[in-house]
């Protein structure tokens, strides 16, 4: 299955839309790769400029700072993941199967040559969310960013997840909390698996099959009560 998707990004994320120029596309494509390679703290626009043979000033014409670029990339991933959920759930009727499908989508690692959209790599964006995802909103400006609807794609994904939880068990009291918690647990466990293995039971696992079982048990055991 291959998807060709063009995601409309919130214009509060950038100064100039990077999608409309070759340089802009190169900035976000190579910026994504370089942040993953160096880490967000070490990454700078100066290093990116050197990598793509342009000037630091040129990058600042697109993004106010490196945090804005980070949020752009992470927001793109959540938008793309929600699209995958919509695509995969199309014509499904059974809410249990829908929930298991969502768990699989949030837990499985994308293939390098799998689902792609234009010029951004889903696989690289997935890695970025694992290593740097929380830095998008754990900031002093989170309330202002929220008012500007910066986090809408993530909230939309959680809302879709919670709506199916309610479809499965209309009496369950905490569908939004459960949906957002399962998303966070999925990515934090992957981070622990790679970096702090004593905090997870999946450190020696080559894939995420057992993590899927774990997430499903959390989900359905919660919904039984």
C-alpha cells in the first residue's frame, strides 16, 4: 500500500511556506534527517545551511527558529498518521477491529520504502517523534501555540481514537485520557527500548509485536470496567 498525500500545514508554523519552493522542501527534508542524526540540542540552522549548501539567513526566511522547524516536522507526522488511520479504517464496522488497527498503526515501525508523502520521509519523522516529540509542546509558549491550533493534528488523532473507544464502550468515562495515554506510552516505550532499556520489557525484542499485545491489554482491560 502506498499513499500520495499532501498535508496542509498550519501557516503559524512558518514564515514562508517551505512546500512552495525547492529550497523550502530541501530545508524540511534535510532538516528532518539532520535533527535525527545530531539531536535537537546540537542541531543548528548554521549546520543545516552547510549541509544543504545555502545560507543560514535563507533558512530563517522560512522558519523563525529551530523549534518551529521541529514542531512543523512533528505536526506533519501526526497529520500523516491520522490520514493512515482514516485510510485503514475505511469501511470497517466492528469497533474492536478498529481499535486493534489503530494500536497496530501507532506501534508498528514504518518501512523505509513504505508509505511516503511528497518529499518527507515517514520513517525519519517516526524516529523524530520517538526521540524529540515531547519537545514540541513542553515549552513556556504551549498555551499560545495551542490557541494558534498548532497541535490540532495531534488532538484530532486523539479525538478520533477516543471516539472509537466510546463506540466500543459508550459507558467508559475516560476515552480522551485513555487515547492520549496509549499514544504517549507507545512512543515512550520505544524511546526506553532504544535508550533506557531497564524501563521497559521490550529491550530485547526485534520488533514491536509484544508491544502491540501490551497496548491492547491496557486498552481492552480498561474498557472492561
